[in-house]
C-alpha cells in the first residue's frame, strides 16, 4: 500500500477503543483515516459515523482494516465477519475466550487471505523487540527459566465495568469469556514470556483464587515448562495489599545473561541484560510506543514493519489459560476471615508478601486456608 490512504473501521467506541480515534488523530502524517465505527451503545466519536451493526457499516463502507476493541465474547463473531468482508483485522487481546474461538478466527483469516494482529502491547514495544531480537540471535545463550510478578490492586468498580462481563466465565449469550486477571490486565506479561520463548507451555500447574465475588479469579500463580525444557513462572493479583503495588517485574534467565524488566517498587520500567562476564546492555524504557500493535499493523500493510503479535503467537496465551482451566475449573475463594475492605476495595492482608515469596522461589503456594489469616498455620 506504500503511503496510500488506509481506511480503518472500528468495532467498539467506548473504553479502550477510544485510543484508536485518538492515535489516528494525532498522527495525520500517517495517512490513516477512520471511516466508520460500530457501537450500538456509544456514539461518542467525532471522526466518523457510528453504526448500530456491522451490517450497516459494511453496506456503506469498504475499510482496508477493521480494529476490534470490544469485549472478549464478541471477538469471534466480529473478527470472522470482518474477514468475510475482505478486511485485515487488528484486534485487542485476548484473541478469544477459548481455543475453539481462536481456531475459528485463524481459519477465517486463512480463508480470506488477510492479516491478523493481536493487541499485546509489549510485542510492539521497541525495547522488548530489540531484546527479543538479541535473544533469537543467540546473544544470551539458551533460555533456562523465566519468572514474572504483577501486583495491581483493582477495586469494585473494575468488576462492574462494561455491562457486567468482567470476571465472568460466559456472556449472557453463552459465548465463552473467562475474563480474569491473567486473561485481561496482566495478560501482557504472560504473553511476553511466551513471546520470548516462542513455544507453548507444554506442561503447567497452577493455583487460582478470588477475593472478589467473581466467577473466575483475581489471583493466579502458574508454574510451567516448555517442550524444550524452559521453566516459566508467573504470579499476579488484583487483591494484594493496597500499599504494596508492584508494576510488572520479570527476570528471564539465559545461559549467558539475565534479562530484567522493571524494578521492585518502581513505577518506570527499564529493560536491561546483565551478562555473566559483567557487561550490561540497556534497551531503554518500556512502554514508549502508544498503540504499538496498531501502528505495527499499519506498517505491515505498507511493507515497512511486521505484525507485532500474530494469531499464532497470541494463541499461545489462550492455550495457557485453557490449560489452567483444565487443572482448576473453578478458583478457590479466599476465606472470608482473611478479607479486608476499604474504599470500595477488597484485599487479602499479607497477600503481596506471600506472592513475593512464591516469586522468589518460583514455586506454587501451599497456604493453609483453615488458618485465621494468611501466613499462619
């Protein structure tokens, strides 16, 4: 397409979807035009007409690219429809609520002969991409073990947003959702491990818990291994101590180097490789490319960039989440006696420290749920 105008349609207008009109609007030099949107509930878009249905949109427009930024349970139907109308698709993560949905989307993509991008932001981050390129080139040696921790408190409003689908297993229409801490807010950091590994977690074990009255889980600890023998561990929670937030922090151990992202207790995240010979390579600050997956997709359409996260790569994330459900179909509620509540936030005192202990050891917890509080017994 070179620098020909790329016509974009948007499925979803509110919430995160509002980033699309913004990023297109602040980059007029990119020659990208938002021509139409679909949202039956939100018409707040000054850049283009907003239709109630996709049928109306496609009757009036032929976009080159459809961006899907709607809740998880709508992804399969909307992405497949976009492919059937001959459009490329840039969608938000995760691809779908289950692997069956992923397979339907990939089949529709292949039948249409179009491109698919999945919106895992870290996959488009310049620092991450540079470090991954070095890893793939063998600069760090073979991967040995990866581990990640994210402690992001989320209040009650988080679980009542978006029409009530948050934390649900299935939507009202029966479509799979399985919205959880690890499939939504912290999905990027599980995906980042898989992005570097380039292969699925062949085996895994997990523990999932909930402090909030949801169907899935707000706390998860996962320990897995790839077919090539790399250990992977992640601990995440929305129910940790409110004063002990931890932005994403990861340590990827290789034969010749340790790649570290983020820092303990710090807001800003820098990516640094520490080599065993004492040398250091700095990749810079993470999170410096707003709407990176979208702009990588624009570049891919023009032949100047590559898709940041392909369907096959994004599938690794859904595969891991589905394997977790096979082990723990239902999460374990934290004992009521363990819970604290203040300012519309429910948490487990001591949970942050307990998850740090899991992270340090890269081990699943063995908490005594009959104890009066976490850490006893």
